[in-house]
C-alpha cells in the first residue's frame, strides 16, 4: 500500500515537490486530464515556493510544512493509480475520466482543484498540526495566503481553458457548470473540515468516519464537474 512517508518530507522543502510535479508532467501527454491539473498545480506550487523563499509567509517553517504535506496527498493518489490501487474517492472521477473526449480542459483542472482543496487541504492542515505540535489557528495565516494564491489562479484557469467566443453557444451548459463551483467556498469549507477533524482527533473512529464522508462528498462534486459537455 502507498504510504505518505514515501514522498517529499517538509525538510526537503517546496523545491522537492516542484521536481516531483515536473517529473510527473513529463510522463503524460498534454491532453491527459490529470496532466492538465498537474500543470495548474505546478504553477501554484512554484508560486508558493517563490513566496516561501521571498518571505511572503509569516511563518516559513509552517508554510513549507503545510505545502509539502498538502502535495503529498496528491502524489499518493497518483502513486496509488500507478500501482493499480484505488485512489481516494475524491480523486477517482479525475482518473476515471482523464481521457474522455467530451470533457474539456477547464473541467479537468477544476475537478482536480476541487479534490485537492476540498479533501486534501483539510487533511494536510491536520497533518501539519501533528507534525508541528500546533493548533489549526496557528496555521490560519499560512492557510489564507495559500488560499489567496489559489483563488487568483482559478480566474486565470477559467480564462485560459474555457472555450473561445466562437464556441460560446456550444459551451453554454459548460459555462453554467463551471460557474456553479467556487474555489473560495471550497477553501472555506476545507478550513471548517480541518478544524472539525482536529477536534475529533481523540475520537479516532468518529474522525475516520467523518474523513471518509468528506472524501466521498468531494468526489461527488468532482464527478459533477466532469459531466461531458460535448
């Protein structure tokens, strides 16, 4: 079974994550749905790395730990699929539909972002609190800064990957579909989920059940985002 410890550790820094994402991207054709998300995530991670090195985060160690443990969740999902295992439910739709000809690049990108933010980010906050022996409130500034970078990127993704004006009529249902999802709302929900999971850490059975239901719910949203538009 794939283990989180097989991937970059916080002590390796964000640069190790960037290298891992670049290596993955080199394995897939550009039109692959997972490759589309990987390019988006690489852009975010490179920006986070620049901000970490440039003093853009209040607590450099906390920001690095959160960024690396966050990335691990995605890398574990990829490795699981490569090894013939089932990835978390939130990631299953993206891997299932990654080559579907009726799904557009913007849908792949947003479905991946939804899985990573809605599920992985909440668990990464908990992972970081355990690693640094801190509370979620101690990470709020770092969480918010990463969220700001993601929200700014979301607009760029929509502009670059949405069909052009000549396809507006054809893409009208797609416009409604991707317009119904908001990264900012997903980020806020992830923060609430993280706080809830942290509060349940002394009730492991209930915590595991809550995490599993979060995984399934986020996966359902990703599946809706990947509804073929043509």
